[in-house]
């Protein structure tokens, strides 16, 4: 019998550090997930309220070729407190860091994202 350990990666989108351009952003405070790692759960927590130049702005979250949270309005319940964004386990189809995709300019906000995953060697 083998034992696996669940790892937790932490990423922080911080407007003051990462900016708020309407584009794909790889936050400076991030981690790297290996290809084949099984993403188990993703939880996000707003530390400072997200703000945008328009009420229609959305944010999407992706890591390892997996969309964790599809484009969702920034003032939706997903982004104003702590919430799970991903409940169905999925393997990372690519190695890489977490990205956020902003549909419009963001003007403020700080958002922590925690990714629970099994390393690729433990995924089988």
C-alpha cells in the first residue's frame, strides 16, 4: 500500500503588484504545478474587495491547462468572500503557474487562491 500527500499551492492576485489590465495575468506570488498533477480543490478568498472600471468585469482562473473558474462577474459571491471554485478532480494537462484572466480593467483588489493537488507521481 502506498501513501499520497496532498500539496497546497498558494497564489495571490494583488492589483497593487500585478496590475489590472484587461488581459491574462500570471500573478507575481504564485507556484508551479507539474503536468499530470491531480487538482482536487481550489479555494479563493477576497482579502481586499475587487473593483473594476465597469460593473460587467469578469475574472477567470486557470492552472495547468484546466479552467478552475470560468469567467464570472467580479462582484459575484465567488469573489467577495471565501469560496470553492472547483470541485471535480482533474489532471493538469500542462505544467505551469496559475493565471487570472480579466475581461475589463480592474482598479483594486487582493485575492488569495489555494490549490490542493496530488503530485503527478502520486496521481496513479
